[in-house]
C-alpha cells in the first residue's frame, strides 16, 4: 500500500511538473529562448533524460528551454520555428522493458492500473519469453500472442506512432536537434551538451526510480526463437532505426541555427 501511495504522489507530482513546464512556454518564448520539445517515446530512457533537461531549465542565462511532454506528443506537434529531440533503443530491448514495466503497472515510480486486455495478457503470459515464443506457435497460440502484443502498453506501440512515416521524418529533419541512444545514454548526453553548447553539468538522475529503471536478472533473457519472432514482429521499428541512422546518425546534436 505504501508503494502504491508513493507512486500515486509521484504521478501527481510528474503531471504538475509537466503542466508547469508547459505553462512557462509563453514566458520563455517572450524572452527569446530557443524552444526544444522532447518527443518522449516510451521505454527509451526518456524519463532519465527529461529529468536532466528539466534541471537545465532552472539555470540562469541559458539559451534553451526544454519542454517535457507525455507520450502523446509527436513530431507533428512541434510548432513552426521550434525544435525537438528524442531517444531511441533497440526494439527487442524496448519490448522487454515495456513488458515488465506494464506487468508491475509502472511501479515503483508511477502506478497505472492494468487495462482489462492487459490483465488478460499477463494472466496468460508470466514473462516476456513466453509471449515472444508464442508468436510462432499453433494458430491459437499465435492469435493469443498477437492479442497480447497489441494490448500491453509500450509493447503495442511503434516508433512510427510518433513520426507517422519515413516521409514525415525526412520532412521534419530540420526540427530535430538531437538524437540519442538508450544503450549509451551517458556518453550521448555528453555529446548533446557539446553539440548544443549547453555547458557542463547536465546530469542524469542517479535514482533508478527517477530513471524509471528496473533490473530483472535472468527473467529478461530471451531464447533464440523469441528473438527471431520479435525481429519479425518489430520489423517496422527496425526500419525506423535504419531511417534515423541514415538521416541523422547517432549520436546526433546540432545547434538549431546551424
């Protein structure tokens, strides 16, 4: 109960933080700061980076204002003459993280109760391996697994949900000032600091709660069959990664005026 109450308080605090950041937008625009929106794709270390960027916003004499957003904000929502950055991650690793995040309902950082469809999925699949391997089972197994993949939060989303298609990604390349990889986030944050000339001191949070990060040990180990199934399931997401690497390369950071 204490964990749930703590998560509820943190959830309210997070929404208040996001609301406050957006309310300051008009002031920051009036003061002539460069506005950079964070396109937050789930389970890509976005929470950790977003917290670091919010800390940057408290500095005096800064050039930028970073705007945190919920997962519903897409590149199409970035206003004209404003900019964005985002993080990406290997789709299979993202699946594993998303599966266990939703299995625990977002705890300990936040609590978001299972939907009815999620509850049904987790009652059938106790871990990520069982679900991934079922994608190539019997017709019945495949149907159950597909339903679960399309029901579980984070697992069901695609990178293209935030970019709609490769043409839109290409058309909006001038809006993008940063692309970081979750796999080497600390190193890429240093690259972002230099590329945007942010100065020193952009620090990722040390707490696993503020990073929304958890460890599961051997439970996250996927079989070869599970990996092959997931590569097929997330083929479009791997195509997104290829498109991002071709258009930007990673890490990517540039000053907006360049």
